[in-house]
C-alpha cells in the first residue's frame, strides 16, 4: 500500500478531524515529517509501519485521545510528552501561562506549580522567562517522571525540579513569588457525563475536584499565604463557571487585587490575586 492510500484508508476509519488525525497517525507510525508525507505520497509504505498506523487508528476509534496514541502534544508552541498518567495539556491553560508571563515581565521569579502533571505550566514559564526557577508538585510519581522528561526535552531541567506530594495531606515548604495551579475542578457527580476520551482515559485524580469542584481550591488558598512573599501572586485555572466562587475564596483569605481573566472563548478561565506587601 502506498503512503497516500494508507492516509486515505485511515481517514475513512475516522470521524471528526479525520484528515488532520489521519495525517498525524501516519506520520507517527512511519516516523516521517509532514513534508515527507506529501513528497513520498506515491511510495510504498513499510508493512510494519502501515500495520502500526491501522492499530493506532483502531485505538482512536475506540475513543482514546489522539495525544495519548501519539505520546505527545503541543502546548505554548512547545512539545510535551503525554501518557495516561497525565492530564492532556489544553489551550485553555495557555491563558494562565500567558497571564503569568505578562505579570513577571521577564523579571526573576521562584514559582511553585501545584498539580504539575506534564509540567507544562512550570516548563513553559521557565522556557519563556530565563529568570524563572520552578518546583512542580504532583501526587503521581509516574506523572512526575513524565514532567522531568519534558523539562529535559524543553531545555529547562536545570531550573525546574519536581517532587511527589499529596497536597490534601501535606503542606509545601519554601517561599515563592508565584504559586500557580490547574487543580482538579470537575464536580464528582459530573465526571460520568464527560466525553469518553476524558472520563475513560484521563487520570481521575487530575479531574475530580470533589462534590462542588472546589476542594483543591480551598486547600491551596488556605496554604498559599504562608508560601508567598509579600506582593506575590496566587493564580489558578478554573472551570468556566467557577470564576466567582474561586474569587470569593481568595478574597475571604485576604488576597488583594483579585481578578478573573477570560479565555479566548470569553469564558472565565483564570483567577489571580496578590498577597499584601509586608510593611
């Protein structure tokens, strides 16, 4: 089977985003870049590679996210390894990273990233601000191994470190300029209604935010004052309907200048506020 026919076969197996996903699957299975996919369109595909592509397409049909099948994704124009121990980075989270990059404006910052997953937040902040040092915490040792691989992949392993911690039972140490988190925020009762590729494949520990979705926000807000230096920032990603609730939690804890930032779709996505400056 020539490469072009293989792409068409995969495309016919898929539904939504068929052309894009078929191209990505064949590129991965044959280990070729997009330019070769086009140039070598009429060349014979290696038998093993073609079989691998078919198996990958079958996994996609079953509902497995494309990112897990490929083993990687793009975030902030950077490459990140992903697997089923990590939440897949999403473009919504770029709103949080971009806000913090603007807040730092290139200045030095020591950052704590709680629930780091792939490390995409801490790594992106360090990649785009060479004056950043960061620590990422996560309950999953496997996720942390992936995060370390991503730090090396993106050339920031000298400035980004990781540690295993259950934030609900333990309290981090140190003083930071920024505490940031994209915590689990889906209400427990809602999880079963999510798309198959989310509820059946992504780690439950990265999704379940308790009965009202705010369990981790309460915990982190309660810890953050003791972790931040004066004028330091606490910043969260939130669900589209959680901005006001998280904002109130932060205001009640004494944070100042609390803001709700919307994503590109106009939904509440980031809540951020500052610790008062020491007199």
